[in-house]
C-alpha cells in the first residue's frame, strides 16, 4: 500500500488509518501556530520517514493570521485557510503523507467550522480536493443527543467534500485555547461504551468519523499521579460495537487527546485498541520555547545590543530571527522524534518515495 505524498483525504485518508491500525501504530497530531512550527513538523516527519497530522486550534489559526488583524473571527478563519494552503503547497515535497485537521471547536465555534467549510467548498470546486482532511467538532460538554445530531448535520456537508469529522464523547480535562475547563466531574472524564455505540449507529451511515473517547485524558502536563488514564475503556467500546454490529476488530477509529506528558505504557496499550492519532501540543510548545530560550541565554548580549559596547563586535548573526527560530524548530523536531518512536510510526510512511525526502 502506498499513497502519493502530500495532503491526504477521502479514500486515501481511510487507507492511511487502516495502515495505522493494522500496523499497530499511531500518528502524532501536532498543533501549529505559524510557518515555523508547520515546517518543523514536516521536517520531523520526513526525517523519521513517518506520516503525520498537522492541526490548528482556533487560537492557533488566529495567531497564524496575525494578532493585528482587527476582526478576531475573520482571523480564525483566514489563518486556518492560509495554514492549510501552506501545507498543501509544501507537504508533497517533504515526501510524506499529511493529514490536515482543525482541533477542538465547541458550540460557540461551530460558525468557525462552517466558515472554513465555505472556503473548503470553494477550494474543492477549484481543485477537486478538500482544503482540510477533517474538522473536529467538540460538543462533549453538551447533551449527547445535541452533540451527535449537530455532528451529523455538519458531516452531511463534509462528505460532499470527501472530508471526515472528528467528534468527542466524554470530556478531556484541562483547557486549550479557551475550550475546556479544569472544573469537570470525574465521571465525565470517562466515556461510556454505550455512547460510542450510539455515535457509530448514527454517524457511520452518513460518512467517516473518528472518535475522541475520553479515558481520563487531560490537556497539558501535570504532576505524575494526577492524571489516571484507563485505556480499557477504549477496548470496551470497541467490543460493544463489534458485538452489536458484527464488525471487524476495532471498528472505531479512535483519537488519544492530551498526549503530552502521558505514560508511555498507557500510550502503548491504547495502540492495541484502535487509536490511530495522538494529539501533542504542550510538549512541542515547550520544546520550541526551550530551544529558543537556551540560545538566548547562551548569547545574552546579542539580545541586548546590536554591537558589543566593549569590543565593538557585531551580533547580527546571533539576533537574526532565522538563527534563534531555527533553534526552536530543531528542539521541536527532537521532541517529535520521541513522539514518532513512542507511537511506533517511525519508518512507516506509506507515501510513495521519489528519492527526494529529507534524510535523517
């Protein structure tokens, strides 16, 4: 099985998910905020000969467009569109398959998803392919009937563009770009298998969906012991759907939210229960910042003076943004090396090779 390198969608996306599940590995889904982080993800994927998921939150998309844009909503939409077109332009040349995705969109952000679909429809008409592979609609804080009916409504629009939808059942703890809360009843952190069955029975009739089923996941990094992951919840949900509908093993395409800081043993266990995607944001943010911070500390004078006041030495080569931003990229790439290894996806890209991918 091999696919043309670049952004994948539709049947190719399903083939990529199938390869992940049958191969017992998952793809890191990395939140990005600008060209530096996008390019670092692409470079890391090429270096590891691994396919990858690039995604934007509403805040990341707004930052991509520029914080100076006066209309915040417009920035969220146009930032996402600009990032998607950036990835479409470059991904093929990195020689790997890339899934393009947007992250948590709660009830108040449904208009953001609909506006991106407006642009997606125009892009599809022009190119014959979707702008994004999928969008996430996170209505996990709402009643399940509203959650699923609204996801069904949006999926009906997405399937016309060869797109998928990601939904959430149960609540991921913590907060990410204004979506979520630390004040959550513990039982909501664990999705019930019956809810997963309900989602399967409604959405699979319309089109493809992936499911972020909560098993204790929390955004961010916390003191060891504060986050209690229970991957067996995923196993039970898969078993129930398989039993009720006579499907193949692990019929649900599952997503692991809050991957940063998670126990490696729990990550490994979840891969056996149909997880093909793990979100990572906090760890890569820190890695980028750590790389930049270390360089700044090592070249402190260059960030205070253009020319050394005592020796007259020019510091342009140090304060040039290409120098210190690259240090952030390199450190982010190193953290993604670890993620590809943890998820067992290193060396498993199914993109057709042309001999021009970046070497490790």
